[in-house]
C-alpha cells in the first residue's frame, strides 16, 4: 500500500471517529468515500488500514455491534474509538 495513501487512510479514520459521539462508530465505506470519488478502489485498503490500527490498539473493529479481534475480520464491520478513550 502506498505510504501516502496509508497516512491519509489513518488520518481519515481518526478524523471521522473523532467526530463521533463516544461509543458511536463509522463505516469503512464512509472513510473510502471521503478519500476519493472512486471509493470502491480504496475500500480494501481502508479495511486493511483499520485492521492494522486495531492491532496497534488505536481503534476497535465492531461486527454486529460487538468488538472483534482484527485478525481474520470478514463481512460488514464498523470502526470506533477504543471504549473509554475518545480519539
């Protein structure tokens, strides 16, 4: 993944999570849409960036409203600040 795109993805994830009320989450699709018009092209990279950030303890990945381990995440997910910490 392009280093500049990686930085932009991480910054956008943190920006959108930071704009949420505590405990609320964002959709990776919204992150991708904010990054470029052809958002489908970057959605996979957004998801991989979210996994990396979750592995580092910077964010949480939710599936069906519950935090899940970032390894092997599949399907519909949402992203939020770690509970008890607002980004």
